[in-house]
């Protein structure tokens, strides 16, 4: 009886082992900034999909096709390489733009995929800009190296967004 119980427990444990192993889970970065400029002025900068390098300090160059409409694409040149993004939605009434990573480069940003949204809302005499992203780490195996794990992805995406918001503030206000 005891042998059967031990065998049954062993089989049960072996059957559940694959459930303990899992791939990456989605991560998030959500940042916002108050900008002392009119929402329409800030929106004009944000909604121009091909001009991110005009205000984002980490973006050296942008090559864009398709204008500012859904389906447009842009190649961002960053310090450690290029990534390609696609424009999913532009909603001028809500002052919201959504885009996604189309071609990854884990050396440039240690993620394998992301979607992001930037939204501009009136706030007092200026604007409140919210930038959020949902993403997966660069290495989607169960044991990623430190430079491609969840923590590296969160740090990189948060830094990219924060520096972008700082650059947007500087471009919109001159300070």
C-alpha cells in the first residue's frame, strides 16, 4: 500500500513539474509628466510619428514611412542599434497614439516585443502626458541572462520613457 502511495505521489509530482516551468510574463512601464504647454502644442509633437528624434534624447535618427496614420512604420536609430516600430492608432480627439515593436534588437533595448501608448490631456494651464508600455523581456527562456531578464527590460523601458518625457517637456517649453 505504501509503495503504491509513493508511486502515485511520484507520478503526480512528475506530471505537475512542467507547470512550474513557465516563460516570461508581460511587464509594464507607466510614467507621466506635467508639461507647462498647451495640450494641442504637445500633441503636435507626439502625433508626428516620424519626428521622435526631434525631442527624444535617446533617438539619434528616425526613418519613417506611411506618414502619421495607422500602418505607418519608423526605424529608430539608438546608441546600440536600430529597432522598427509600427503605428497602430492615432486618435486626435483623445490625443492618443499607440504603436508596437515590429523588429526587435535586444542590444538596443532588451525586450522581445512591446506595445505602447502616449496620451496628452489638459491639466491646469498645461498638459499631463502619460506614456505606458507593455512588453516582454528579450530572452524568453526560463533562465535568461541578467542583461535580458525582466529587470533589465523594465529598467530599459522605464528609462526610455522617462527620458522621452523629459525631452518632450524640453522641446515643448524650452526648459
